[in-house]
């Protein structure tokens, strides 16, 4: 499977020329080095926790491949032995309860917040070739209720009502997006169906109906104003104790082939607990930049000495990404898609002047 590569890299290149050797003054010294300050590599499969159900398929009439969830879960419903009876000329229907069972539905990971599926097919299906309830003219779903619940206690429901299994074996669940978009930890199915036997009295041996739940959910997503990607803090490998930075210019090269963009913010703090949502101490913003959908960009960011003070006082850095999705000509949000061959690449590098006292330098420095 191809993977979408979301590459966030910062490389600092520090260089400045020899200025003076006067012992009473700080001197500008020539330094050439590559110093990785922050580097994180993401693939879409890692962001989606490498779900086994995540597949690739052709997107509609496009020649592009899109990521999609395809999940199929069978569940047997046992039909007890029953007596076919008539009330006058009418055969009495046989009610069959659907005991509670849990449907396994994959969801987007916790790091991705405020992003919703917009095109989901969720069905319950019966393989009519192996359908083994004898003497049935029709098998009607009176009502099947799907109840989803997430860790926050939010619930969402959907129903199947008055559908005949024997028509095509497919029971369509209308508007299942709300079930998916609350990020459920469980989806419980229960209800009842009714078997309408043929015009024949007698004792019937119970059989089994296999209900197969099928989820088809392409990564065609609604990017809202609250859509974010939040990763874990990373330790900063930069020593600035004895160095005085005068100026720093950060250059960015952005190649975004995806239908999503956003604001990328780099936060710093001496304690990882400060990055928690309810922390009384708010991390400092080192810098931020905007990434536009389907664009190639170059940006220049000037960092003052106060930003280096933040680095000197901080141990951890965290990248926080607020998504911007596709819009139409009127500015309305339209679905954004995750195609397998698309990528976001962000390269940050820069040049800085720093002051070093030669008297504090060893002979080999």
C-alpha cells in the first residue's frame, strides 16, 4: 500500500564570518554545521494507527487511488423451532428477536479532531445463496436500532425499518455518518424481524440467519474550523547556554499536493505537562506558518532574540496543525480527500549570527 507522507523537518544551518579577535569584545566566529532541531515523519497509515481494514480503491471516475475503510463483520441470529399456524386462511407470522450484539467500526485516531466523514455506506446484508430459513415467503425487518456511544458519553442512533431481507439481501442504514463521526467506542445493534412463512402449516426446525454488517468509508472528509492534528511533544536537541544569537532568518519550502492545508504552529515548553489541554501554564509559540491546499510556497520568518530565550528555557517542542480544507467559489466547505499519491512536505532551514567570546573557547574550537 502506498502511504501519504506528511514530512515536517527543521534543519538549522548556522554560518557567519570572522569579525574581530579583540579580547575585550565578543567576536563573531565562523561556524558551519547542520543541527536537527525538530524532525517528525508521518505517514497517513501511522496517523490512522495502521488499521488492517484500511484499503485502497479507485476514486469514482478519477484515475487516482483513495484510502478507504472496508469492514465486514458477520453475526449469526438463531431462529428457534416454531409452529406454522393459520388464523383462518392466513398464516401467522413468526417474530424473531435480534439479540444485542456489538458492531466493530473503525474511527479516525484521537490525534485528528474535528474531522468528519461525509460519504459513508453502512449496511446489514444477508447472503441469499446460503439463506437457510425454510418455507419463508418474506423476512421483514420491523425495526433494527443501532446505538453508538463514545468515551465522552455522546450517543447517536440510526434505524432500519420495514425492509424485506428477501428482496436483495441488503438492509440500508440511512445517514450513518453521525454514528461514525462521534468516534464510537461501541455500536450496539438490536431489534426484531418477522418471518412470514409460505402457506403451509406444521412444525418448522429453527435455522440461522447470518447478518453481515458492512462499512465502506472513503477518506473523503469534511474539514471544519475546529479540525486539528495534535502530536506528542518532542525533546529539543539544542544547546544554547553560552551562545548569544543576534539574528535568525528561517526559510521554508512547502510542497503541498494534498487537498488540505492549515496553520502549523510550533510550541515550546520546559515541561510536557504544559501541553495538556487543561494545563494552567500555556506553552510559548516559537513560530507559525500557513500551508495552503494544493500549493508550492516559499516563506521567510524572522526570529528575534526573545525566541532564542524561549529555546534556552525550553526542553520540549510540539507541532500543532489546524486544518484548512477545500472550499467552493463562494467559500463554502467542500469535502477534502486523501489520495494515496499525494503528500505534504515542509522543509525549514535558516541562517543565524551568534556571538561567542573567544576567551571562553578551547584551543580546538
